[in-house]
């Protein structure tokens, strides 16, 4: 509370925040105000108080998340930023951002919210420090719907590429936050050039996985357009590196990684972005078992060793693991409100609970949270707003 929540100037907000964190850390089942109040030693009116704290209180989540990122950076040794997608299934259509989306794995349309989590990667852990809600469809065109959900006008029309570049720019503008490579999975991204052009303008390094048919320019003085997979099929233009891996049984096995011997560039864009002129190294990692397609990466870290580049790439895998843990134990799938601020409040508290558990361990179950404000509900609502 002392490190992350000083932006809360009112004691009532701090006490409700601590009660909400307590519920996220200790509550079983769904992490809604009603369930958390029922499962924890809180007064009978606590459910309404927790609901008001998340959905009605106007507190700004941006400075809270910024302090959370600074806390994680100060107490760990982060080596990358990464982004992971979170799909939140919903039955109705009134929750903020809910729309139909085709599931890439099954081909079926899913009614869901689509979110992006921004993570600091430290070794085998990834810590969520910010979130964006990806709007689309009717949410871009229906102003009345956006007004009811209290969506800021600046959020309308923002793409995934916009969200990633926006947060990278915020990181670059904060001198106390570490300038680290961005590890991204762009294999299903609709605007690879947009993402990488935005990061190029910020002079941010990247290690990004791309699809086999990602267009690249190769050839040095006489560049030609090809795909990253076709580029790697030219044996004389690549060298092979062997990575040694230790299995659980103690056996050592080799994994091949192909590295393109020259630099590649991405096709430029019509608005003059400079991603096309930036040099990238291309890597290919075939499946050792031959059962899955090869995977491909582009990186601006052209002088780094292959082992270090792929170690950074694994940061995205740890973020996906963190997303699953956030869903199972910290309630990121359980928000039941309909407002844009309420969703961001809940995701901020879930991120703080996750960071607390992983930075400081499990708090003692016997220690109850401080009593929330004992004021009548009308007075409580006035204090929160």
C-alpha cells in the first residue's frame, strides 16, 4: 500500500483498496465484490462498498500502475517488456468492449472482451504493469454506447498497434523505467509494420516472432523482396547454430537455429515510417521433433548472441503463463461491471495482487484486513466520489 497507492489521498480509498486486495489474495472462486465480501471477514455492507470503490470512485489508475511498474523494476532485474493478449468470454453484450471475434484456434465466433497486458519480464517471471482494452466494431461507431460506458474519446479507433506503441512511448517518457527490448509475438498481428515502425521511432529494440510469410527485403546492395521463410531456404545465405538443452532426465540434446548471414529490412509504409530502413537479424528455429512448423524471429539486437536472443524471446511465454495465473487466481476474468473505468480499476487491483504475491510471498491468512469505513452507504459513496 505504501509503495503503490500513495496517489490515493483519502483514507477511505486506501482502506477500501486494501480490503479489495485482501479479497483478491485470499478469496476462493470468483473475484467479484459479492463473492470476496462473503468469503472474507468483512462487514455485511462490504460488498456494496467494494463495488462502489471499483465502479463509482473516480480514482486515476495511471499513476497507480506507474508506481507498480517502478516497484517491480526496483525489486527485480527485468530484461524485457512484452505484451500478451487476454480474451475474456462474456455472455451478454453490455459489458464495455464486448464484441464478436473469431477464435483463431477453433474458427468459431466468440463473444468476448479483448485486452492487452503489458508485462515486465524478469527471468522466469512476468509482472503485469498495465492494460489496454481493444475496442472494435460497434464500439467505434456508437457514440452513445461509448458515453454510457464512460470511454474517453481518445480510445475510439485505437488498434492493437496503436496500443503497443502508445505504451512503449509512455515507458520511453519515464526516466525511472528501464529501457529494455520489446519481446513481441506478431505472428497474427494485422499491422506488423505499424508496430515495428512505431518502436523504431522510439529507438526501442525488439525481438519479435513473425509468421513464415512475413515480407522482408534482403540482398544488401541489390535488395529483393522475399519472405522470411523463403529467405531461410537458401542454404548458402544462412549459418547454423546448435543450442544444447538439458532434458528432465539429465540428457543433453541439440536444437538447431538458423541465422541469416546478412541484415534484412521491412517494407516501408506510405506515411514515411522508418521501419523499412532499420536493420534486422532473421532467425529460424525448426522443431527438433519435426512435428511442428518452424518458428521465425526478427530482432534489432544484431550483435547479441543467439542464446541471449532466444532467452529474451521466451519472455513472451512467461507472460502467457502469467495471464493464465491471473485468470485462475486473481480474477482478471471476473469483472462484472459495464464501465471503462471500472474495468481498468479491477485490472489494476488484480495486477497489484499478483505483484504482491510474487514479490513478497503469500500473506498470512489469519491477519484480517483493516475494517473498511463504517460510514453509512450514502456517506461512503460521497467519500469515494
